[in-house]
C-alpha cells in the first residue's frame, strides 16, 4: 500500500516553486539592459561589417543589397532582444501563477479548517 501523501506538501512545493521562479526571473528581468537606438545601430553596423567580411571580396552586394542586408540584420537583432525579454517575462509569469495557486491552496485549506504548515 503506497504511503499517504499530505496535501500540505503540494501547497509548500507550489509556494516554494513560485517564490523561487519569481525571485530568479525577477532578478533576470531587472538586470536586463535597456538598449538605446544608438546601441542597436552600433550593433547593426558591427554585425553588418562581420557579414560583409564573411562573404569575401567576390560576393559583396551593391548599395541596395547592403541596405537590405542592414535591414535584415536590424530585424534579427531587435527580434533577439524582444525574444529574450519575452522569455524572461513568461517564466516570471509562470512563477507568479505557481505562487498564486499555492496561496489559493493555502487559503482554501484555512477556510475549510484544515491544518496547514506551509
């Protein structure tokens, strides 16, 4: 016969998981740098120069090709920055959901008159 599991364990795990995720990803979110337009432009120019060097002298695009390549590099950089920020925000939100569920379980246990040490 399997051992009886305590509902307080699940509540404590939800609370601990939620607080841990919120603390970790809250710090990550807070530590994310705010890039200015000049920072992004400098990164675009650096990556553009690296791409042009990688292509070699015989595969250099014309002026219109360089403009298209610059736009493409800028879109890639801004997409990476947006993706990084959204990923951290999503994980922070998962932590908040776990925390709210744990607090809801704790409150429900208190309302129903059960003992809870979470």
